[in-house]
C-alpha cells in the first residue's frame, strides 16, 4: 500500500507514523505537516527525528506546510498534552535529513501524480494542506485512492468544545472543503477514538514483549506517552487510560475491518461559537448540499490495539 501522511506530530501522530513504518505492506512515499499540536516547521523537525529513530532517515521526503488555518490565526498550542516540543518533551537526536524546500501543495500533488490512483492519504491533523492543494490543483482529489482522516465526532462529545473535535475545529473551512472534494473519504473520529483506551500496563507489556530491534522505538513511545497520559489525566482526573486518536486512524487505514462505518452526507459548520467546527451529517431524504463521507461509528478496540502492538512484536 502506497501511503502519504499529512500530520502535526504530536505524540499520537508519532505513534501512528511509527506503526505505519513497522507494517511491511505500507510504503510511505511522503509526509507533510501543518500547524496544530505544534508549528508545521516543528512538526516536520519531529517527523525527521522519528524517521531517524526508525532507521528510515533519507528514505521518505518530509515537507512543512501551512502555518495558519484558512481563516484566522493560530491560537496557541496544546502543550499540556503534547509537550512543548510536540513529543511529550522527549528529545530525540536530530536528523541529518532536512525537510524538502518546496511548496507543500506542489509536494502533495507531485506525489499524487507519481502514484496516481494508488495513494492512500492519511490525514492526522488539520486539513489545511489538503484544502490548499485541492484549491491549487482541482484534479488532486481524483488522483487519490482514498482518504482516511482522524477527525470529527458525530454522537460523542467534542474535545475542544462540547461538540467539536480538535483537527476539524482547528480549521473548519479547510475541513469543509475536504468533505466536498470528489474522493472516497473515511473519518475516524471521537465516536471510536474515545472508546479505544490505551493503558499504562498495555505500554509496559509492549516494552517487555517487543522485538529487540524495535525496542528503541517502543521505549520512545513509552516515554512520550507518559506525558500524554498525564495530560489526559490533567483534562479528566478520573482517567486511567489515554484515548487513542491518530494511531486508530492509521490502523483503520491499514485494516478497515476494525470499525463499522456509515456513509452520510457531511458538511462542517463554519459559523457559531460552540458549534464552529462541528461535523454535520444530514440523514434526511432531501439533504443539504454535500457529499457522502464514511464515518467510523463502532470499533473493535481490542482488535485495533492488538494490530497496533503486533507491528512492534512481529
Ligand atoms: C487530534 O487532535 C490532535 O491533538 C491529535 O494529534 C489528534 O490528531 C485528536 O482530536
Ligand atoms: Ca494529530
């Protein structure tokens, strides 16, 4: 499977990337970043260090993208959950590899043309880069095989407002453009990610059972998750686990059988205060103008976790 990742690493983004790097059937052909958990430049720096850790330095091009959402400005970073550096304040050694010096839209389009009809686009952050590329290259969507995106919530509560999830809420206009694009899109949102619980004992067990050659990667995951899990507890004092967002979306990209989905006409609310960034689905017979997007609504979370862990054990 040829894969392109757009992300904002981010503790959970980095776990998702490391998982994909350890799946033999996945070939990552490019990674782009946008502002979100950290700045796009910091996200690209983090990605390069993650690639080095995985022994993939110089093998996958990385490009820093949008530093601002389509509308408005960046309103701080969620360092209480991802740390100041976006990796739970764990410092990985710097890489020699540099980010490509290219406009991110050109980079994304170039990869889509190179692997036309084959590319699975995994979106783990705001959809700003996707929207900008769709605007610059109207045939971009047609070249992509399918899109799997961590974003949104239909029935669950939100995580940045009562009803809004962070990736969509961070750039609602971009997400609405992505929903309207002519591609096959699956949203893996809080309805399923909040039900997929990672516990400290899961991580400790993985540390004990992983393959020796993967130990360094798992140790890094274990360290950065300490901060992330504390962050979950800072948000909700009773929480004994961390919800798994981006890694679950990545597992779905590799094995869609872990979720049940439903296709619904979908738009994103771009106005309002509490609802700005809410994913809106219309089940009426004569719905609002919108395209069918597939939403993950149920998850076999044990199976998803097993798939995630197996990548470091086999
Ligand atoms: C999403 O927001 C970011 O903080 C995470 O990396 C994930 O992509 C969860 O709402
Ligand atoms: Ca993310």
